[in-house]
């Protein structure tokens, strides 16, 4: 088994992954300390030093690359410092602010690794360890039919689904704090979402059938837990509901009135 030597202490996980990618582009295999012992990518800390190690036979090539990279970073810092002296501290503030935004985005949303497949789905995680997106083949036909994206907290933010398994993702659901807020369905595959489910605290509150010409509901139905309570309809399509129909617990019409 080859001996490993310490190459570099990266200041954080982002820098560690960046350096490893750069070195591997030059055919220099690099590991995070302990990775070559456990046989897989371990969980890197979000903050703090991350040690990079290489096999002894690659050490000199890797060390030369790191030295050149360090020198290049120093030159860039010197250039920035000269610019700041010339133009004042305001540009540096905006540069630092912009860099902070980039690093924060990378920490939460740049893919770090993927895992899974089959019944468990395909999951992609960010540097924070939270999921970024996932994909599932629910009917096991070899085609993805459910895709989900997640926010910085790892909470589901949006899902797209092919609920009739014809290859078209006709259904989109939006979430807030892991609760569904609205589902939109393109029932006739014409590119217009003509049916909506509205949720309250993650529970279906109402449904809407949307008239494509006006974008307004022509039928809105309200639910009481397990059954449809009543519907309001716009029969003349003037944008105003003109009829209300109430239903019993079996879904049978029990009352109809003009509005």
C-alpha cells in the first residue's frame, strides 16, 4: 500500500473540493485525510481546516502545483490591494460582499455528491450536507417521473411530476416549510396549467378549474377534510361566480342556488 503525505491544509470544504478538482484535472489523485483509509468520501466539516493528502509518488508534482497556485493567489491579492489603494475601500466592500454571496450559494446549492437509485431515488447533496434535488422512478419503468428541489434548509421547495407516466411533467407543486401550498396541472398538455389544488397548512383547501382565455377560475370547489363541501361556478364565463352547489358527505348534490 502506498504511503501518503500531507499536501495542504485547505481553509474550508469549498477550497478543499476546488483544489482536489484542479489537481485531478492534472492527473494527480488527491484525498481528504482519512478518506484513503475508509474507502469513500467522508463528511467534511462546513468550516475549519481540511487536510489534503497524496500518495508519495505524486507528492512533488502536487506540491509544485500548489506552490504555483499559492503564488498566483498572492499576485491576485496584490493586484486587488493596489486597486483598493487607488480607488478607495468601497470597491473592496462590494467585492467582499459579492464573494460572500458566491460562497454562501456554493455552500448550500453547489452539488457535492450524489447517491441512491432504484426505490430510494437519486439524491444530490450540497456542501452543507442538505439535499439539493432528488429524482424518482415511481412506477419502475426506467424513466424519472418525479423531480424535487430543496431550499437552503433542506426543505422541499418544488416538485415536478409525470403523474400519468407518459413522459410529460404536467404537474408542479410548490412548498413552504415542507408543506404544499399550490399544485398546478396541465391536464390537456397544451402548456397551460388549467387545474389547481390550493393547500392550507399542507391540507387541500380548494380546487380551481382555470379558463385559458381569462386565466380566471370557472369552477372553484372547497373541501371539508374528507369530502367536497361546495363549489362555485361561472357558467357564463364573465369572471364572476354565478352558481353555488352544496354537497353532502357522499358527494351528492343537496342544494343549488344563484349567487
